[in-house]
């Protein structure tokens, strides 16, 4: 799930990324174009219900590809992404449009 809150200036958007964790993972990170696909730069916080969440501020007028990394090895998409695009590995990436 993606929750978007645009700033009053209209130049930035705070996006909350919410991974449902259907895989019952014990850790998650967010990797995407906004952090050069780093597997460690954006750790996610586990919520009481087992899901993971993190909020980033992104520039508007762009589309950002991203994926969640569970337990440092399993790359998964957001089932509620704005759209999906095929990546260079023949898999799909989630996309958030801001």
C-alpha cells in the first residue's frame, strides 16, 4: 500500500510504503531508484501486525521503481503499487507515481 501526502508547496510528497509481509519475514528493506537500489539504505520498521513500513520524501512529477527485500534475500513487489514495469532481469518492479 502506498500513502501519499503532498507538501503545501507542491514540490515534494511524503510517501509511506507499506509491505503486507505475506511471507512472514523478520526483516525488510526498501530498494528503488530513490536510493540507487541500495539493499541497506532504507530499512523498514515492523509494525505490531507484522507488516513493514517506512516513509520517504520524494520529488513530485516523477515515477520511481522500487521493490521490498525480505530477510535480505527475497525481492517482492507491492501488491498495491501504482503500476509495474519490467526490469532488466525480466521481472517486474513496482512503481510509485508522485
